C-alpha cells in the first residue's frame, strides 16, 4: 500500500501511475467488438475505466504478495540472501515495466514534453521499484529475524510493518477520494442537445469524451509543445510564443466518432488559435511528409494526413468562446481539425511529429477507421416526441444539421414516411465548418403514429445517406427518424 500511495502522490505532480500506464498500453490492443462488449458489461465507459483502474491496483498488490512468496523461498536464514533476491526481483520488475510500457512513457499530466516525460517516468519507476524492494525486505526480515536481548519479540518489527502498511492504506484511500473528486466521471459523455440549443455552445455544455479517469492538469510553467520529426528546425514552443503568432478566429463544430444517429456528442464553438501550417512551415516541415501525429499530455495519440495538417483551417487553438481553453477541453492548447471526427482534434497537445510513414494512433490500433471524415448528419431537437401532439395544431420542428467542413446547402424534412420532402428554413448558418440550425412548421392532419425524418444536403450537392449504420469503426450514417403520436 505504501508503494501505491507514493505512486498516487507522484500522480499529483504529473507522473502517471502504473495503473494508468498499463491501461493505456493495453486498451488500444482490444478489438472493437471486445471493446464494445466490455462497455456493455460494465455499463458504460466511465464504469469500464473505473473497473480497469481498480483491477490494475489489485494486480499491483497481488504482484507484491507473489514477490514476497518467491523471496521467502530463496531465504536460507541469511538476511543478505533475502535482500539480494528482493532487489533482484525489483530490478527485473523495473525492466519489465520499461519494456512493456515504453510506448506510453511520454505521458505527463502536467504537460511536460514527451522526451522529458520519458526520463521522468524511467526515474520514477526505478524509485518506485526500489521503494517496493525496501518495503518487502523490511517486512520479510522483520518476521524472519531471530529474538535478541534488545528485541525479545521476533515479530515486533513485523507488527510495526503492518502498522505502517495500515497507515499507508488510509493515506491511499484518502488520495483516491481526492482523485475521484477530480475525476472525469462527472462530465465524461456529456451530450449537447435539446429544444433551446444555442448556436454557440457554452463551454460547460460542450460535449466531452475522454479516455482518462482523471484528465491532465497542465500548468503553463511546465507545458511545452515540441515540433519534431521530418523538420529542418526542430523546436519547443511555450504558450507565450504561440500566442505571439498571428491568430485567427474560426467557428467549428466537433463531433465524436461514437456519436449515434440523433445523438448529442457534437457541439459548436468559436476557437482562437494559429493555423497549424504556420507552425509547421516555420519549423521547416519536409514536403515529402505524409502524416502528422499529435501527442497529448495524457499519452493519447492521433494523426492526420500532411495535406490536412497544412490546410489553413486546421488550427492549434488556445481559446474557446473568448476565454482560455477549459482544462477538460485541452488547456493550454489543442488541435482543431475541421471535417474530421473529434478524436483527431487532440487535447493537451505536447508534441507535433511530422512523419514520412504511417503510424496508428490510440484508437486506430483498436481498428477504428480507416474513414475519419464526417458524414452529412442532421437531427430533430424539438419538440419532445415522447408527448402526444394535438391534431391540427401547429408544431415547430427544430434541429441541427452538419456536413463536416463541406457546408450545408439545405435541410429537408419528411412527414409522410419519406415519400416526399420539404425544405426547412435555416435559422442559423455562419460557417461551412459549423453546424446549421433549422426549423419547420408542421400541421398534422391525421391521428396515429407518424414517422418523421430529416436529412441534409451539403454544398457539393451530396445528400445525406439513408443507410442506417451505427458508429464503429467509422462514423454513423443514416436518417434521424422519430415517431410522432398525434391525438385528437
């Protein structure tokens, strides 16, 4: 327990815990069917993350017990032999952690650049393993030590060890409670929908999806952004250097790849930042590059084609709706990649790596993709179709429509089972990279259950697909269809 407590204290300083490193190392290796099955069994992503974290913590305790048993088997009444065995096991454990977790050692929740985070994590793991060895040695020799004049009770030190462990257990519980209060569980999965949906989503209502139990809390002093890979002038930028560059304002809607048809995992905001191409050009990005990979402070990685990274609409942003980015939306800087699923707009970004070969990001390793561009999509937000509608009344149908970065030309609604379509009025439209809001007055002329549907047409003339397909491994497609119950 002392080992776990020390790991949690280091976590407060930005050093990832073993539980987080192991979760992030092996979660991408799960296939999408297995991942969805686990989500179903756990009752949601937040519950699954909690189960995974606690499971790794229990695994650490089991590993400590197994190490104790192994060490005792080689004990031959000499403390030296026992101590050598214990520290040998700790060293092997450290090597195992380095080998198993190497791809994730660039994680640092205070925003330290990945290359520095690797060094910090190697040292932290070594210190934790050494501490574990010392604790194990002290515990075993306490119980095995013979009685003496000064210590007539051979188990006195053992009881002291138990007491220390109990105190560490209490401290561990206290820190875990602290982490629970800081956790993402209260806002992870936040959706944005409803009758009074504003065109610009307030920051605290903006949809949120995160892989983390506790999101990063970078500080401006610790945070840096490394530009690396196929560039002639590698560099590390601080926030002051980024905010000093020529900035733009851009309205962009983000939408999660796991958003279902009619779902609310999308939101619209005005972002302020720097075109990514300006940063890459200043660093001398190679024109032979094919991909740009983004690394987040939480160890998350994702990528876009080099051509998309050089698109003037792809931004590195530091403000959201006129204020600095909120912590759980990527403070101090994140990517905004219009037209692509939200996961590509990596939060808490600490490194931008220019590559001339393909590499798979966090969720791509699970099998998501290969299509990450957003489909034409639209939905009903009002009225509340769970309530009956009076025959002959005027009903105000309202909703949103979105076509990635292609812009929305028109929105159409069917009130007769998709036999005919009527053009809706566009009540809000401000940027081709953002959603539109639409409305249509409808007067039902017959009682019963009536199926309504909505579709959008983008600026290129492409009509939203009617083929129903749920999210995974690519964005969902199909019309949002609702049943209106009309009564006399």
